[in-house]
């Protein structure tokens, strides 16, 4: 590759991005940052992926706000899975989703399969959550599931 621009143009779907830019311009959406607080959310994405910065494994969870002033906006939970503490934190978050599945880490293939099973359980059971989205004394975002309920 000649330069980084060519690398990005090859690796990233630029036609898709161009289409997304056009759609955003047409919709003229004006989203405000979601402030810390409690929100009713639905999990829309739960996956193992590579961090954009380091290409290391991380858990990605997208939570769509389904009620209130910020309805339709997202809160994103990302947890690096490169340390015992990181995996422990991810496991605790996953357990709080109440999928009734055993949450454990053996290796990344197993973890990915488990995440897909958790997402399927959430969808089948139609689970939604009350999320306390906050910040700790060191300035890191916190995500605590306070309640789980089934939608009809």
C-alpha cells in the first residue's frame, strides 16, 4: 500500500459511509449527548470485536433508550478483554442481563459463542432493562443494570 489513505479506502466501506452521510443529512437528526442517569434500554448489539485503537479483543454492547426524553439514542458499553479484571467486569455486566446462561471465559471462540447465545436469549425472552448510567470517582463511565423486565 502506498499510504494510509489507500489502506483505509480498501479496508473500510467508503460507499456505505457516503450513503450514511447522505441519510444523516436528509434526516437532520440533532442528537444530544446522553447525560448520566437512569434509562429504560433494550440491548441491540452484543458482540466480541477488535478495538479500533489496539486491535485487541473487547466486548461491545449497544443499548437503545426506549423511553423518555432521549428515546432512540444509544448508550455504548465497551470493555477491553485483555486482563483478568477486564474479563471479570464484562462477566459481571453479562450476568446482570439475566439471560439464565452460564457466564464464563475459557477462550475467545467460546466467549464469542457465549455472547451470541446471550444475545439470542435476550431477544427470545424479550428482555429490557433499567440502566443506571453513571461515572465513578476516577471519571470512568459506569453501567449498572438495576432491573430486568420482559416486554409483551
